[in-house]
């Protein structure tokens, strides 16, 4: 039987997809929290009312082989212009990473082929661009989208978006210390930790219950804002929507035993909080918060130092620091990796011209850097 694409156009209907979503999620070559049902559902609950869903369910009867979760943004901004665009569910407001279609690796080409052809053949949305943000540069889907776009004569451009530092652990803490690219840094952290614990009463607590989470997530918001306001910046949690998203996703991930949240107190006062998720031997370091009063004691780094020892003991093999090339990530031994944005344009003038414009702009930028570097 011919492969079919079923379209879901309401959020309530989308929320009925959970069983199929969970089944395919278990088949992914690498499951990550940003493609989990809990993350996507929480985004839909908080932000979905702003947009029209375009959820494509690819069926090789009787089995669902892939799901592509998009929404329609009628006034998406691209540089100085606005144009109707199709975007990933979950790609705005909440720092999602590793976004992709939901399909096992052996079905990805088939699913992408049917998804892109569906968008070409169904023009009632009047879209100009498919904007695929926050995809890992090395992932199979990135190459597939480029190949199919060229086959279908679509506008196409890809550009690096963010640095995504990643740290690989050996099996044991002692081996990691001895193989670390910055051994002096590890020695310094060990000494700072000893001094802090000698001078103050230091408590590091893992949040393990919903009651603890209910109070400690509010401490996290407060510390995060304090740190960013100290730097003269607004911080990530100025909107009530984003705070509510984090309340929901931490509750849900705690129920799955994915939440890894640590609160450090110094002489009873909240000093720093680390919020992340652990799934399939990978730790995702999502957000942190610090009280600026404790900066001179390197409280955040000391929390990491002790926490990393726990992670190694729990069998974690990789730490994803997520977006941003802050210096501290590389002091721990992280390597650079990149996320990309892909723009796929339809066959309209704008759909062809905008990716071409982005491509030429990128070439000019790199040529200028080569000349003046």
C-alpha cells in the first residue's frame, strides 16, 4: 500500500497522538529530552494557542513510521522581512535543542521525502519557508533535507546557529582527572572545594520529590534572575510563560526519573542551582542560577565539580552543555559541536530568493573574514 500522510490541524487532536509518539521515541537512535512527549506537550500547553498546528503523521499501513510536528507562523520574521513560515513545534521560547522529525534512522529518508512533498502539493497554508532550527550539524536528517530539497528544486540554505559544547567521560573519575586536558584546573577545583567546605557549612541536595521541587524551582528562578541582573541583563525567566513551562517540564521529568537538579546552600543560604536531565547515559545541562554574593567562592564551579563525580558514578558517559561557548564549559574539557538552521523555500519567488540571499550573504562574510584575518 502507498505511504500516506495524515494531517492534524488542532492541538487537541495532536495531544491524542501520545501512544504513537512514545512508541517511535523508543525506536530513535538517540533519545533526547527535547523530542520527548513531555517536552513537546508542555510547549503546546503554554505556547500552542499562538499558532496553528501542522502535524504530519506518515503512515505505512497499518503502522505509523514517523511524525513531523510543525506549526504555521503567519508573520515569521526573517531579517528585516516577515513571511509565512513553517517551524518546529518547540523551537521558540524554551531553549530547545536537537530538534528533528520523530522517526527511526532507517525510516528518516522516507518520512522526509513524504513530508516535503506534502508541503509542495498542499498550498492552502500559503507558506514560503520551512525553517528548521536547532538541528545537530552532523545528524542524518540535515543531509537528507539538503538532498531532497535539491531533487525537488526547492530553495535551500544551511548555516551554523549555535556552538553546542559536549564533554565525553571515561568510565572512572580518576581516569578522567588524569586524562583531562587541563589538569591544573581540576587540581584548583579540588582545592577550592576543600577550602569552601572548611570555611562554611556547605550542603548540596538533589531534588527528589515533588514537594522539594515546588519550592526549589522558585529558588532557581530567583537565583537565575539575580545573576543575570547583576550582569545588567534581563535573564531567561522574565516571562510568566517560560517559568510555567519549566515548572511543568521539571515535574514531568521528575516523574520519569530524568530530572537532575541540585541546590547548593552555603551556611543555609541558597548559593547556586543546576537544572538538567539525564537520559540514556547522557546528561543535558539546561540552566543554572547563582547568587552573585558567592561568585568569589566559585560556588557554581564547585557544584559542578562534586556533581560530575556523581554523574560518573551513575554511569553518565557524556555531558551536553547545550548552546553557548562560555569559557567554563571548555575548562571542563568540552569539545565544540554545532547546531544549524536550514531554510527550505517553496518554488515561489520568495522561497527561492531568500535561501539564495542567505547563501550569498554567508559567502561574502566568510570572504571578508579570510581577507582581514
